[in-house]
């Protein structure tokens, strides 16, 4: 059931659990995540970066595929189709294409410009029943060419952006996209606590979910995080499972080269990873 992410994240914040945003790359990815969410009766957010949107022939193709798949698979759990790290132009494209949620990443603009653009997009999104996420303090690492330094957000700026009426807020707390380097200092709970105090009941978003230790995830949820983004980890398990299949020579046995067979181990690996994360985040049975 395609919905905005507003209610599912309000409920998560109140219930002290988090909803996973899993990024999608193609049909297999989308199907694996939707089926797992339905099986576990968990709400879910499908994240689409601008790069992945382009790869899948544009946001209209993505929105049409997700809407049709949601219907044909008989998905009953709440599903939000969300633009990840959207540019100003990208947000308008997704609104037009039929996404149910957008993220405007204005973190690289001076704060005044971030405020002006976020205000405009909040009004447009809410007028059409979509939810909107904003970002303060760049998330570190690189995702689809978007590079951030991993700075900690200023709690006063978070309050300013939260007061514009966004539905959930991504705030940098030392998190990084991709695999964490060995010398990573961990999440800054001091920053998270200060932000949480400032923004009241606002659901907070933790980007860079790949590789964050379980105890840090649990602590972050206890301090107001209600949405956790995971992308790289699904890519890694997919690649590893596919490599195993090929290295064992299974693609050369019978009709093992059939894409439905070749991609099956990767799909199963994504399902297992999504299940593991939903259990950790506490969203199982919360649909
Ligand atoms: P990872 O790729 O580190 O899991 O981060 C995902 C993310 O934050 C998407 O916005």
C-alpha cells in the first residue's frame, strides 16, 4: 500500500523503533524488499537516489514499476516511495512522477538558501499529501557522486529547519555513506542528544546505516532516530552471493545462466539482510 512516510515515522518515533529505508536499484531489489516487508508485516521505505533513478530510466519508470508491483504482489503493509538526497529539480521531478515522499538535501547550500528552498518544497509536498525530509550537516562519504565530509549538524540549525514543517530530519552525527573506515570515531551521541532536545517529537533520520554496530543503532533509536537508511550493505551481500554462484560454476550447469537463476542467490541475500535490519530496528509486526 503506497503511502507517504509521515504516519509510519510518527508511529515509529512514539513506539521507539525505526523504519528502514532500503535503496532500490532494479526490479529484483524492489521485489525482494517489498516481499520481505510483507512477510514480516513491517512498514518500509524504498529509497531512490538520483543516480539510481537515472539508471532505471527516470523517476516515472520507477514510480510506475513500484505502483504496479505493490498492486500485483498484493502488498498490504505501508510502503513509501522516497527520493533520497534530492536536488531542488529532482524533488519536482519526483513529485510529478508520483513519488509519495521526497528528501530535499539542501545541506550544501548556505543556511538561508536551504531554508528558502525547503520552505517552498514543504508547501508543495504537503499540498499534494507527500512527506518531506530535509538535511542539516552533511553526511560523510560518497553516494552516487554526492560527497559529504561527515560533519556534525548544529542543533540550532536543526531546530530552524524542523520548524519549517518538514516531516523528518536527517542530521549529521558523524555518520558516513558506504563502508566505515577503520579509524571512524563512531556516532556522536552528544550531538544527537542535543538535536533531539531541540526538535521535540520530530522523527530523526540516520543515513549511512551500513556497518553501524547494533548497540549504536539501538542507542540512536532511543534518542529519537525513527528512520535508518541502508544501501551499501544490500549491494555487498548481493555481489557476494552472485560471485559465489559464478565461482562455483553454477551458471555453467544446465540452464544456470538463466537470469532468474543467476540473480536468485543475490535476491535471497538481500531478503535476508533486509529481514536482519527490520528485526534490529524493531519494525517487525508494526505495519
Ligand atoms: P549506506 O550506503 O552507508 O548504507 O547509506 C545509505 C544512505 O544513507 C542512503 O541515503
